[in-house]
C-alpha cells in the first residue's frame, strides 16, 4: 500500500510576505482616509478633520449597543471624552503599522500594534454581527502568523538589514588581529 507523501510547501516565505503586504496595505489606507494630506497627497502624522469629526459619532454608536459592560464603560468614560486623542492614536497607529508591514521593517512591532488595534476594534463592534466577528478574527489570526513567522525577512527591510549586518559581521571578523 502506497503511503501518501506530503506535498512540500512551495515558497512559504514568499506567501507570508504576500500576507504581510496585503494586511499592511489594509492598514496603510489610513494614510489617505485618516491623516491630513498636504496638497492632497503628502501625508503628515496628524488626524484629519474628517476623522476627528467622524470618530466620536462611531464611538457613540459602538458604545450604545455594546453588551460588554466593562468595554462599554471604557468607551463612554475614557475614549469618547478624549475622542480627539484616540482619533490621533488610531490614525497614526494604523498608518504606522501599515507602513511597517508593507515595508517589512520592524515587522513584529507593526504586527503587534495592528493586533492591539484589531482587538480594540473587535471589542467595540463584535456585537453588530457575524461579519464583524469574522473580519476581525481573520485579521487577528493573520497578524499572529505575521508576528510569529517574522514575516519581514522575505521582501522586507528586516531581511535586508539582517543580511547586511551578517555581512558586516563576517567582514569585521576578517580584519581583526589576534
């Protein structure tokens, strides 16, 4: 009886890079939707007026129906009264996490920030239905994979910097004298 041989993985690091870049692009869209764009194209790390006005309305809606009493209280007593601060944090956090993931630079930091944001967003909207639950679940699992696999090594600056440090280390070893 022939045993089935497992099919070898085909280029897993490249597929992790595709996942990292795709998730990163989803977060990086905040550059254009939540940050101020000078001249309509140059982003600066400041939440746009549109986001500063929209976020409190969204937060009130999320808090109003939230069945998690502790999170509802957190939204109502901490986040909503300081909505402008949280608008800045979310706009800059999403944009920075997205850029880090797309570039594969400080990938673990970018994935960790994005994961924290996803958990907060999930707690705010999970009660709105299964589509919200599924979206945030898949995004969270993707970020855990990116984080756990150090997915910035392929097609990312993390890998380029690691190879550069390795080359420098091997070159420095050739010039030392005993």
